C-alpha cells in the first residue's frame, strides 16, 4: 500500500479545559495507531490536548442538509419531550 492509498482519518482533540472532543482536521495514515501518532505531532504541538480520537473518514455518517427542518425543528412540536407527557410516580415532589 503506497502512502497515497492510506485511508483518510478524522481527528478529534480534547483540550485541557474542555469536556468534549472537537474536530481539528484530517490526515492520512496506514492504521489507527499511526493516525494517533501523526495527530499528536500535527495537532498538539503546544501540549494543548489531553485526549485524541481518530476515526476513518469512511466510517463517519452525516445527516443530509435537506433534512435540517425535521432534525432540528423546535421541541414545541414534539410533545413527547415535555415532562407533562409522562406520569410522575407518587412520592416524587421535586419535578
């Protein structure tokens, strides 16, 4: 396998002050181990990260932008999200 045939990997870094991983870019690597090593070298040069995630780009599934309305419409139209939809058991008074 030549370097040009290596799969594309998406890189996510968790910063020292953050709780979530953020997408920082992409790179090519022969395997996951190499992808993490390369991501460390490329995306954490200033020791700003504490955790690295990599995933092959072909394993990332995304929504279609044309589905935006049905995916992100306000919760007002989704009654099952309102607490009044559920029956609260006796003895639970703080809800």
